[in-house]
């Protein structure tokens, strides 16, 4: 099994996708600068828009020829507000049009990945990104209408998006690596992702100020094509597919012999809706069921609040900051580095002194709310950077959700639970990113930090839920319900008949390390 996995190919794909993702993230800056250049308030002002890929950034002349308008009555300030409203409104439709097909395709492709093959599922979002970039370049060169941005987003959503690709890559690593090497290889991939995103954000900001956006979009297109070639050559389509079928057949065989009244693996429509029944109360004790549902709702709010970052770019481009592309790149790079270092350091300290997972998540929401309020009232650049020291401790819900769930789910339930939470992530992010862009566009004229303050207030809900979870796990006793796992039944009833059939212990690893909101983003 291990020999069939080329870890260098996976590392190369991860590197290319992380670099490409950093480039795709700057499209918001391009759209904002385009609207600012075409704003009716500044139509008579001199703004130089680059006509080819060799000219400087469209943000660069904006920063040189226009001051940051602190007075809402000035033409400059009115132009900035208009451009931000148009940009946020466009991204509302982009996120909404992308979110609906992503929700559907993430569920279908995630559920049927074993049948379709990992190479096919990995190639789909890569091809979708190639088509999206081709449409972006056509919009720029041919001056197409705004709805083409939405069309490109729909096409990407129909292919599953980059988030699904990240999950597939992690699945390949877990399934294709022996247990003793899994952790080191996963750490390697996560390190590559963090390092590339931090370095790329720093370099891209300065490159935009020097050469503009169009070269970067061409570079992203080439990176995707290289990723496709590597995937076709080195990713074996049957590796995870065959292994999964083998697990499924052995499990069904053991179930048939040990528990005749239990149905084997469902098929057809029953299989399609299986993930929605895995959390039923009848499957486990009341304490575990309540804990799972509290964790589920907390995770949903965490993703929704985190999606407010979709409107954060407009905040950085607004007064009193009016950051250039290089300043945004510097901030993004520092944010990635501090988040990786401080969050890991904080986790080690809290776990060493014996703090439970729900209480760590509650601490994270305190830090999230505090840092968000701080940023909402920030007036100087140093205040934005100082907030990173607090916000770095706000991401614990993302990682701890999977470890907490693994304690309350049976091994045979984790695959369906993994699919459900992947779908939940897609739904909440699609709703959140669309909502916060819409909300920002309608509140920026009153106060630029309204969106951030609203996001900070929402953090109170998952904080309370995690406190309730802490009380449930610490003081609530099991109600006498005893759930015997499939493995336990099999060992007792069929060990003499099937001495060589052992279920691989891979599900817990998948659950622990496949966070879909992070960037394999894994």
C-alpha cells in the first residue's frame, strides 16, 4: 500500500495548489480597483488603468493619485464607498452562485469518491479552476460583463471546488501511508501549505505593485495545468477505491455472520441519505448524542463566523487604512505565520495543564470576539498587527471538532460523519460569505466596522454551547445505554471463522485531520 503512494507527487501538488490559491485570492483587489477606476464620482479624474500585462498594478496608480478619503463628503471617499459596495454586491452573487453547486457536488463526490476513484475526483476541481481562470482572462482582455464572474464561479462549483481537492489529497495520504509514518507526512504537507501561503502572500503583494494582476492569473493557469499533469501521471485511480471496497466487503461479511438482523451496507437512495441518520439518538447514549449535537452546532457557527473574512478585504481597502496590494500581502503573510506558531504553542500549553477540549474551544471564542472588536475600532496599522497576537488563538474549534467527535462515534460511523461535516462546512461557508458581503455593502455607508462587530457578537453563541458541552461531558452520566461496536461483536462471534479479517484503523485519522475550511487547507 505504501509503495503505491508517491509522497513527492502529493507534496508537489500541495505546493502548486497552495501557490495557485494565494493568487486566486487577489481577484477581490482587482475587482475593487476596476470599480474604483470606473466610478462615476471620479470619471473626470486621471486614473491610469494598465492596458497590458506589462504595465503596473491598477492599485498602484490608485494609491498614488488618490488620497485616502477620511471625509465622507469628499469625492474620493464617495468613490471608495461606491467601489466597495459594488465589489461586495458582486461577491455576494459570486459566493452564492458558487455555494449552491458546491454544496450539491461536495456531497455527491464526497459520498461516491470510492466508486469514482480519487484521481477523477482530484482532477475535477483542477479542471474547473482552469476554466475559471480562462474566463477571468477573457473578462479582462475582452471587457466582458460582470455576470461572467458569476458564470465562472458556477462552473468551479460544479466541479467541487478546491476544498474538495484538499480533502481528497489528505485522504490519499492517510490511505496510502502506514500508520507509523502518517503523522510525519501530514505534518509535512501542512507545513508546506502554511509556508507557501505565507511566502506567496508576501511576494504577490509586491508583484502586483510592480507588474499588475494579469501575469499572476496566467501563472495560476499554468500552475493548474502542471498539477493536472502530475495528478494524471502519479495518482493511481484504484488505490483508495480498491481499499475502500475491501473494507466494505469485510465489514458486510462480519455483520452478516454476527448480527443477522442488521442490514448490510445500503445501496441506491438509502446510501445517498445514510449520512443524515448516523447521528440518531438510538445509536448511542444520550450523553454522547447531546455532546455530538452541541459540537455540530458550535462547528456550524464557527464556519459561519469565519466566513466573515470574505468581507475583510473591503475593510482593509477602506479608510483609514486604504492598504495597497503590498501592504495586504505583508499582513496576510504575518497573519499566517503568527497563527501557525501561536496557535500551536497555545494548544501545547493548554493541553499540558489539563484543559479539556470544550474549554479550549470556549477560550478560542473569547479571543475571536476580542480580536474582532479590536480590529473593528482600529485606526492605525500597528493596531491591526497587534490583533494578530490575540486572533491566533481563535481557531481551535476547527481542529478539536474532529478529535472530540472521534470519541463519541463508532469506527463504522466515522466515514458518514466525515461526509456530513464536510457538507456542513460547505453549506455554512456559502451562506456566510454571501451574507457578510451583502451585509457589508449595506452598512459600510454608516460605519465600516459594523460587519466585524456583528461577527464578534455571534461568537457568544458557540461560546455558550461549548460551556454547555463542558458541563455535559463532565457532570452528565451515561443513561445505561451500552453500544457495542461492530469490531467488538466481530471479535467475539466470528474470530474463529474469520481470523484474518481486521478492519484498518484509518477512519479516526481521516476525521482528525481533514478539516475542510483550512487550506491543504486541510
